[in-house]
C-alpha cells in the first residue's frame, strides 16, 4: 500500500481544503482501506504532525517513537484501531523520507 501526502504550506483554510480533497479522492479510489472519511482525515492529520515532529527541529531531540504514534491513534478509527502493521509502515516511511511539498 502506498499513501502519498504532501505537507501543505499556507493558511489553515487552504490546508483543510487540500486535505479534504485528498481524503475524498482517496476514499473514492480506495473505499475499503479505512473505515470512513473521518478516519482517513484523522490519519492524514496525524501523519502531517508526525512529519513535523520528526523534521522540524523544534522538539529538542525528543522525537515521537513508533509506539507513541500508534498510541496517539488508538481508538481513532471510528472507535477502533488502525491496523498496527499499517501504522508501523507509515511511521517508518516518514522516518526514512520526509513528506515534502511538490515543486
């Protein structure tokens, strides 16, 4: 499974508009991957926060661990959990290569 999200630079309404478009399009093309649009929206926001945590340089060396990332998303898939193997894969993907804005 490949999930591509670009970090979004701009005002909050612009970010939300792009994120909502991504979520709608992703669910349209992958209807059974995650529970609902709300679940995917939550996951996408968490991925952007993870990316910022790992690469912003603000956290004084205290980067979020994979375990913390999984715990952060506990019960946020419409009351259930996202598959742990998927969350680990996404965490390691971002850890190895940051999400960046397309040029």
